[in-house]
């Protein structure tokens, strides 16, 4: 059996909802020992809709996979001591508590580094530490508005809205996983730990401005922000006689292929469309021409002709179709579920060898591995510092 890239590294995870848990899911899929420190009610992602178990929603079955869970009251002095022991045993500590909460809980880099000098410490907040909004609550919808995602809908003539997916959380989660693995590589080369401070708003804005900075990036600007092709209100799947397809005529030969498959030589001679910049400037007219072409064919015929003429195209696939193709796995408490692909290079065989834990399922085992004797573990359970039986339903949402 091959060794996964992050086997042997331990991550202490004090994150919540989607952004942090997705980052640590990526690390866990690569073999890291991720220990999630939870409240007695568990993380919010455990209750994102109905699931087969009261503490395992559909999202949680994958966000929590390959991790271990401990319920720990870190506000109690004994609970904080246990957390410090976990940090001593770890390579990475990651949290998305806001700066003020972090400081009050004694979870800053200054608080934890003395216990593990080569620690990779990663904190993520909605806004940068020097921003007046640094301690503001920053959920995905908030940061979409703050980072320009609502504005690009407005510029495209669409309804003023946020994207119908937890877009920023997932973008930032991937950036966090990348930053942590980079810091671990740096530590391998230098022996030095790192403090990583990340801003959801900055990461999301940087991601958006890759193309939408556009002509506003030069100084002085040569035009407004926003990439014209993507802001065209005509940019949508094309309706065929019996369905819908997406195409992209990015290169000249794609455009020529689409014109020829429809016997539209007039498009090839149209001065508006002779150059890439011309096609970009007249993108609305071009998309309307594409819609006229697609409507002449049924989906199967149109896709066949696109392939024959080298035009990138694909039918519109539903979420039901995508989910139906996912691999099935068995969970000891939740039954069968579908395993989402890894966001990293892990193979299918390495994903989810350890199913998502129940709340606090591994607490006693984790403490035993740190050298805690049985009577001390029982004492911590009695003080309600350590979560007890994960099947106990008390204090959990219904």
C-alpha cells in the first residue's frame, strides 16, 4: 500500500461550517491525522439538512471523512491544558475563529507557539487583521458581497444576487490547504514553523480579479473592470430542439468550426468577428448567432457535429446525473452514502478509508495516545470537559 503525501503529520482543527472543514478534508484525504475539536452539539456542517444520522448531514459525511473528533471544553482550565497537549503533539493548528475570540480563548500564535516552536499555525478570518472589519462576522454570503461577486452579476445584467453555491468558503478552503502544505514543505527544508494569516475577502477578490480585473488593472486604466465575454447576458447554454448544450469558441478555429458545421460562411466573412478582440467586443451578437445555429439541431446531432469540427461542447448535466455516478461507501452509523471526489491528487482508494466520525467519537482514544491514564480521562468526562459517549443524544439539535 502506497504512503500518502501527508501521512505522519497531525493537524488540530478548530474550524467550522465549510471553509475550514473543506481545507482539512483535503489534508485528511492526503493522509494527515486531522483531529477536529468540537462543541458538544458538533460543528454546524453536521446539521446542514437532513441526513441518515442526526449528527451526519449529507455534507458532513464527506467534509468530516478521514478525521477524528474530540469534544473538548477549552474554556475550562483542564480543557485548555488538554488542547495544549494536543498542540504539542501536532504539526499544524488551524482555526477560523475571529481575532477577538482567538485572543480571549488564548489561541493566538503567541499563545501556542511556546508549546510547539515549529508549529504551522494558520488562522483565517473574513477580513485582514489591519482592516476595520477584522472582527466582523464573515459568512460566505457576506464575503461574496464584499469581494465583488454580487457586482459581477449586476454588470452582466443578471439579477443582483450571490452565486447559488458556498463559493467563497470553498475557494478559501482550497487556498488554506495549499498554504498549509506549502508551510510544511518550508518546515521540512528549514526546520522553522510558520504563522499564516489569511483573509477570506482578499483571497476571494484575488480569485475574482484574475480575469475581471481586466482593463482596470493597468494604471491608468484602459477600460472598466469586468471581462466582457463572461459579462455578456447572452452567455448561457444554447437551446437545441430537444435540450441544452454549452459551447465555447475560444480560439479562431473553434469559431470557424461552428460556422462551418452550420454552413454559415457569412459569419467567417463578417468584419466584426475576424479577430479575437472583434469577437470579444461583439460577444452579445455572436452568442445570439450561436443560439440561432443550435436551435436548428437536436442535442445529439449538434454535439456530434461539434466534435467533428473541433468545437468544445457538452450537454447540460443535472446534479442528479453527477451524484448518480459517485462511488458508494458504507458508514457504520449512517449506512450507504456517496463519496465526493478529492479536491487534491488522492486516489479513489485513499478517500474515506475512515468514515466521518460521530461527535467526540475518538476523544478517549486520542487522550490515551497522548499518555492520559484511564482515571484522568474518566475525571475529565465527569467534569464535562471531555465529551463522553458519542451516541448520547443530549444537548444535540433535533
